[in-house]
């Protein structure tokens, strides 16, 4: 779609969005990006999206949902966006991504007694827990090309990963895979010690807008606001207290 047409749509949206209906954004339990605590949503991504809503003069509410359910809601237009997602080709079929907002390293983690890993091939015959329907799970599946005997187990949440790792449910050659900042945060909250075994890739995170729930003009209007927040250092300011790395303007 030509840039001038997007600019026209954004202009129309900007003129007409006063009194716009409330938008609903969800995220999984994924601290420090987003999580629910004492009935309220917290986290770096929540703070960034909430500020974008304020700048857009649009009322927004936030809630926590398991990742797989949140994605189904995104597909059906039951929510307007899912926070802290990694855009990919499959999700692009039913959604549009915001600019990259913050980063975390995708990494394998294990118990403090686990041996360090020097390469993916050493994961052969290991059992690895991943969150169901997550991008990190699809990345781990690709790693099986170098670790043919690796077994992947889908779990409902990062909390489950940490608890099963602590309980030895993945066996003596057991690990979990995901965003290191999230795994470390959840482990500390659960009082569990984990060890960073192998870094794989630095991964950007975004908000993913529902194509069924949001029009192109509103999506682009929010994206322009987020780009402006990045240029002015506002995303950096909001992300800093959570120890996450903001994207470059």
C-alpha cells in the first residue's frame, strides 16, 4: 500500500478518533514485559502501550491471558492487540506488528548443576521445555536440525517451565528455552536458581495488532506514535526500570 495512502488513512483516523471505543490489549504472564499483579497489569510493554494510548487519547484496558488463548483472541478480533510478541510470517496472516520496541536474548537455561553448552549440537538427547504457541518454541524446533535427538515439551507458561525444571521433570539432561530476561525474572520470583547455558539470538519484541479488530489507519496511527516515542527517548525511559534493552529509534 503506498505511503501517501497510509498517511491519508492516519489523517482520517486522527480527525475522527475522539470518543473512540475502548481498546483491549492482552499479554501472557511474561515479566518484565507484562504480567498481572494484585489485579493490575504491569511491565515495560504495558507502560509503553499505556503511554501510546494516552498520546492517542484512546481509552485502553489490559489483561493477562495464556499465550495460545491470546493469539486465538487476536485472530478472531476479540482483542485489539497482544503485547510482547515476536512478529513472524504465520502471525502476519492475521495481524500487523508495531515497530520493534525492546530486546531480550533467546537462551537455553538449566539448573545450577547443568554443564555449560558450547553449541546446539550438544543438546542432542536433551529434553527441553518451551511455552506452547511461542516463537521461541518454533526456534527451538529448528534447532533439532543440529540436535536430532532433542525432545521438546510444550508447556502452558514460563512459570510451568521454571517449576518443572526445579522439580527435575526434564531429567538430568534437561533445559528450558525462551527469553532470558523473562526466565530469570520468573525464576527469581519463584525463588529458583537457574543457569544461563547457551545464548542463541538477540530478539526484538513488539505489539501485534489484530487485523480483525483494528483498521489499518488506527494501526498506523499507533505505530507512528510509538516511532515518535522511540525518537524522543520515551520508550527508553519507560523500559529502563525493568532492565530491558530498548530498540533503537
